[in-house]
């Protein structure tokens, strides 16, 4: 049985129902219209050819709709580069360096504060630090327990031992200085000698070479040095525990000892003034007496500041 062919009008009606784009519909309508004008050539085509054309058109329309409706995957976000601060200090690093273009930076390490100036380099060592170069201020918390090890700072010619104080070290190649702002430190030189440096005082390295004293003078001086060494050890402990009134009593008793030499007496007198200030006791009378006795001492600058403060009261 022969299948009945569609008329051009029926083809127009069915093509109008296809899901084609506007451009595809326009092209198909043009072809249908042209076939109708040709005297029915469109209608006279074999059914299989006609059905094949319609099938191909429907497939093309479906593919176009699938491509147009296919969701586009969002583009992956581009990670922004992390901007690192070149002046930041890592408290966990074994070596801390502050570039020369950076301002002063402070970092907390083990309860102590290390403040590096530009260009400074400090290495962490057991119980302290080693200043390789530059200027560094250390604010060391008090070591109050009997078993606490002192804070130690190594420099080119010595090491500085601290129980609790504020001081600045400036290491420049093979020379340097340490200046104490608060408390007392002990400088242990490379040959084993020890030097106490109190608030307002400084020490420098390398030390000038000094001829050793004559052997016959060693014995009496050794006894005095041992007594003074014990006094200073006791004083250091009392200051670290903020027992300033007891420190003042200890220093007054020591000044009453007639065996003290001139430099030793000046040192004990200066320490007494600091103990009075720290404990809140009146100290101006003592500073005036100290100035009259030791006015041209190496602590003259700090002493002048004390006297100026007394004049303003």
C-alpha cells in the first residue's frame, strides 16, 4: 500500500511545530515555498526523501538546542599570590635577621623581649642568644627560682650573663659595647675574668691589654675580691627578687668595711643609691654625698641625671 504524500500546506503546518531556530525555520520555509511555486515538485518527491529531510532537520534542531542549553562549567578561581612581610620576625627561627630597610622590630622569645634594630642578626642558643652583628636590646624577665639558669648573650669577645634586667648590645664585627638600662649584668671575658656592669654603666670589647700585677700583691687583693664577690652575688639575688630594702642594708654594711679600696667603695655607694631609688626610699641626700666623693667617676652622666631629678623635687 502506497503511503500518501503530504501536501505543501500540511508540511508547513508540521514544520511550524518543530523546535528549530529562527534561522533554520526561515531556510525551511523558503525551500517549502520554492517547491510549491515549482508546480508541486516538493509534493511529488518520493516519501523516503521527504521523510529523510525532515528527520535530518529535526536531528539538527535537537543538537543545536542541546549545545545551547548545555551548562558551562564555571572557571576555576585564580589564587592570589601571598604577600610576605620582609620585615617580619619569626620567633621560632634559629636565626633572626632584620633587613637594613626595616624599622626596629621586637619579638617575644621564652618570655623575654628581643628588639632588633635594622641590619641586626641574632642566633638562638641554649639559654640565650648570640649577637652576630648589629644593635639588639634585650628585656629579660627575672629568674627568681633557685634552679633557673641565667640568660646568656654571646658576643665576639665575651658572654653576658643576666638574671633579670634591660640592656643593649651593639656588635660590630670584632668590637662592640653593652649598656645597661636596668639591673646588673655580669660580663665574662674570654680569658675568664668577670666584670659587673650596673644600670647607667657600659662595657666595651676588646678590652685594652693590662699588665698583670706583681705576684706579691695578689694575695691580699684576692681576699678582698672574694668578700666583694660574695656581696655582689647576694645583691644580684636581692635585686632580682625586688627585695630592695634588704639590698640597701647589705650595701650600707659593706660601705662600713674599712678594707674597701676607692673604686670598690664608689661602686658600692652607687649600688646603694640605685637600691634606694628602686625601693622608693629617699635618695637625694645619698646622691649628693656620692657626687661630692666620686664626682668624676665613669657614671658621671647617670649621676648628673639623678642630681637634676633631685633639684626638681
